[in-house]
């Protein structure tokens, strides 16, 4: 389900930002991303890592129309029982056209182009499953999800010193073959509808921004039959940006609530014959995030931007189990640099500590490291 949220990230950026003018500037971004964890015994995996080489391109066609492209090559690894399982290759390509119809209204059309391979064998499926754990925060949870089309509209206005905005998006997806072991299986993800409202206000040299989103999914289908219906999602978020010293500091918080969903499972007898099916209620989840990003002068024109955040995820199964509940604390930062004339380079590193509760109710410790090197070229 992380992949679904990621596909909408571009289409549903903060609605109030549409009041900013588009700059006729071409840009290309690339780099390397690494995030890896080691786990104490009990979670069924000893370690998990993801290495990515992303590429993002922005092409302003006119002052009102902009095209955005994003793709990446990625390799995921999961170590368990002295065996390393891998899943690698290009991911799907995201294409989006944004048209600023008026200074206060933007229309976007996007597509997920299936350049990644969605068909995985049993080992690759394990890697994809581990990397999709919300608390771990891996950037890419899947390599391919079939073709998808997204349309969105956003508008904003001002009233009484506040900026007010609303945005809506709808996505439909085509079917694909998810399993290399069962080539007869056709999986069709359900459509997604999203509505977001937001507001902001300036207070001297500081700005407060808040928003709320509602996300609804239709049924996922397997071979034309309803298989899974994800629960509705509610997201609340807020930021407060203020000047301190020579830099800007930002406090942020978010709460993502996932309601219970329904999963249809076959009932199989001892001989392997299907007797019927039953509906199982999936876990309710609540992911809370809070953190701070700042700016500290190092002298000589260099700036260090510290980044600290805390995440807590609760999971409530219908049978009373809270397996998957956990917390994560991350600390580190980046140093913006200019190299080779005018190119922007952002090296970043962070350390993660935390724990995840296993099926027996034990809290299993984890340790993680993140390294990023992002380069942006503007023309």
C-alpha cells in the first residue's frame, strides 16, 4: 500500500503551493540512495536493504504547462537464515503534466508507465513484502504495478489572512501478472480517490501550514473476483517554519490512520480442494510522525541541515494481536554543496534505532543507516 501513496505524491502536493509562479527552468535530478536495517532475531529476517539510482526530469513547456518524469533503478535485499534474497531492476516510470489554468488553480494528468517488472517469484515476493513495511520507510515498495492513470485538480484562495486550498485526485489502474509461480493469476488494483484540504498563515517571519486528506479505495481483484478492499485512510499534517539565526527551521507532524480492510481467502481442505471462501478483517494501523529540519552555519559559506524525526506505528488485528507495532528514531542531516560550477549536490546521512513487535508480543530491536547523494542540474 505504500506504493499507492507514492504514486499520488506528485499529484497531491500541498494545495496551497499552486499560488507560486512556475519558473521556466529545466532541471534534472539524480543520485544514489541507500537505506539498510539489521534486526535482532524474531522478525523472520536478519537484514533488509534498498539501493536506488533515481532520475527526475522537469521540462517547462510554457509558463503554465510543466512536464515531470521520474524513474529509478533499484535493488532490494533481504537476509534470512544465512541466505540473501534479491529483487532488482527498473521501477515503473511516472509521467505528469501540470497546467496552471489560473494563478489559483492547477490541473494535473499523470500516468504510471509499467517499465518495471511486476511479476515476482516466491523469493522476490518476500523482498517486496519486507520493503513495504510502513515503519521502515523504504522509498520504493514495488518494482511494477501495471499501467495507471491519475487526474487531479487543485485550487486555492485567501480569506482573512489565511490561505485556503482544496485538491482532489482520482486514479484507475490496469491488471497485471504479479506471480511468476502462477501465470494464470491476473491482479487488478482498485481505483483510488483522494481529497485534501489545507490552510496556511504567515506570522511575521514564520509560517504555519496544516492539511487533512481522505483516501478511499475500491476493491482489488484477482481474475475478476474481489480479493481485497483496503480500509479508508485519513491523514492529518502540520508544519511550522520559522527563522532562527541565519537559517530556517521547520517543525512538522503527521498522523496517517488506516482503517480495517477486508481480505477474501479460500477455504481449503486437507486434500487441497477449495471448499469456498471467507472474509478476514485486516489490521487497523496508525502511523504518527514528528520531526524537525533546521539550518546551522558552519562557516566558509557551508551550511549543515540537521534532520531528526520520530515515528510510532500501532497495529490492531481483529484477533487482538498488535504484531507490527513499533517505533523509530532517526537523526542526521545533509550539507548542500555547489560542485563543477553550478551543480547542486546534497550528501545526506542518518542513523535509525527502533523496534518492531513480533507475533509473540516481543519487541525486536533494529538499527538502520541511510546514505544519500542527490545532484540537481538546472538549465
